[in-house]
């Protein structure tokens, strides 16, 4: 029994589970942003012309990286499942870390530093910025809490 | 403003497309009858690719002149070539040709040094995206309106460069050299970014020398941007599927070399 458990402990890959799901989380948040705020609400503008060429290039790179990360994340996840190497607790922690990290990154770097677009136009954007970034921070904290719990429990088999 | 009109030689292209699809279907059927594995979805991909190519080249497309041009560019230069490449036309042809002159000639072209260079992913991407930048970033687009031969050349380049890019990124067909997955994925990333920047730039300002309305430019540019996303997702999925299958084969060969093989050998009994 102990030997089996030891084998299982070796076989799951907690770090990889966390990293892969963080990639998925970030890409999913990017997709939610694109679908909800750009397409459904029409709050974000496609391009509001207040950014320069460098910002536009970084936006293009990030946007394409999100698409590729979504596909890569899911195929790496499928690979973990196939090898029975997924550690669910670490995977959940990674997912929330990824969701929160992307939300905060988008709120601070894309909206404020690169000024690619704002959350909403024609209104005072300050409360929106706060809500956006605090939501990101909350997701990040949930992810951090889940990580601590997952690390304390140690790797488990699915 | 004549940007909306279909490119020249529509009947010839339509005929060539239909003939290619018939040939593909016959060749794939022949392979299956002799017992080769040739999945049916490849026939579907080829047929869809031909249909999209013909729709983009010959068909009426909705929207203003620039939107219509964007839709054409998307169908003819991006969506159709990727679907055609996924159907592995070169491998199918080689498997059908009997040993002899034509087969040797085709192989020598596929394995030639020139093909090797052209299929270097960054170079193929530069030809593909560079062509688009030249068309939209210079006065080329306004000139093509008055010169049908140039218009034809531009559209032929779109198809050829799209096919080359698809071949180089997917590398499903037997060619001179296999390029690594990181190189191909990195190329896809840079090409996708360049495409996104181009589309956003066109949203703000149309190609030099043209006078499209702002609404038309906005619709066309967004169509280009999100259509590009769809094609990138398709290419990324093709690369991911290749990686998944290749690592699966490596695990099956044993854990000694693969490193991660331990988990695949047996279903572990639950403790």
C-alpha cells in the first residue's frame, strides 16, 4: 500500500499541473474579456487610436499568444490526464492564479500603461478600473489560497 | 471604386478547383480500396477548402467594397489554403503515382534545396504576411483596381503564399527537412501578431490611395482580425494534435527515453 502510494506520488506532477492550468486560466480570462466586453457589451473598443505602434505590436503579440496558449494549455492538460499525472488540487490553484493574473495584467498594463483601450467609454472610468483590478486581485488571492492548501496536502492521485 | 469585383479568370479557377477536388476524391478512394488508411475527414477538408477558395474567388460576397475584399482575402489566402494543406495533397499524390518519371520529378521538386528554403517557416511567413503588408501598406491596392493582370497576380500570390505558409507551419507532407515544433509555433505567433497589427492599422486608416468609407473599413478590418484568429486557432490545433500524437508514440516506445512514460504503461490500481 505504501509502495503504491509512493509510486502515485512520484507519478503526479503537481508543478506541471499548476503551470498548465495557469496557462489555461489566463487564456480563458482573455477569451472571456474578448467575448463579454468586446463582443457582447461593446464596452471595450476594438482600437481607440490612443496607443502607438509599439503598444499595437505588443497587443497583437499578446492576442495571438492567448489563442496559442488556449490550445497549448488544453493539449498539455490532456497529456497530463493521459499519463495520470494530474494533481487536481494544484490544477485548481493554477486555474485561479491564471485567471487573476491575466485580469490584473489586462487592467494595469493593457488599459493603463499601454492605453490600448479603456473598460468603458463616455463615463468616469475610475470605478470600473477599481472593480476590474480588485476582481483580478480577488481571483489571484483565491489561487494563492488554493496553492497553499494544495502544497500542504501534498500531491495526490486524481 | 472597383475593389469589390471578383478577381479575373473566375471560370478557369472554378474549373481547376472542381477538377482538383474530383481528382482528390478519386485518389483517396483508390488508396482506401487498396487498404491504405486515409481518413475521410481529409476528403472533407479538401472539399471544404476548394469550396471556400471558389466562393472567395468567384462568388458574390456581402458588405462594402473593402469588407468584400477582406472576405476574399480571408477565404482565398487564409482559410482555404490551410484546409487544403491539412488534406495532405502531396502525400496523396505521391502514394498514387506509380514508380517512374512523374513521381521522381515530383519528389525531386519536393526534396529540392529551393523547396527546403521556401518551406523554412519564417521565410514562408514573411512571403505571406509581407505580401499582405505590401498590398495594404503601399499604393499597390489602389493600382490593382485599374490593372486586371496585376489584380490576378495579387490574388494568385495570396493563394500560393497561403499554401506555402500552411505547408511550412503544419509540415504534414513529406518534404526535404522537418522543422522543429518551437520554430513552427513561434512563426505562427509572429505571423498572427503581424496580422493582428495589420488589421488594427487598417481599422484606423485604409490602404494609401483608396477611399473606402470609415464604416466599411471598420467592418472589413474586424472581419480580417477575427477571421485571422479562427485560422490561427485551426493551425494551432493542427500543431497541438501533431504534438499529442508524437508524444503518445514516444510514451508507447517506453519510458527509458521519453521521461514521462511511466504513467502510460498501465492503469495504476487505486490505493
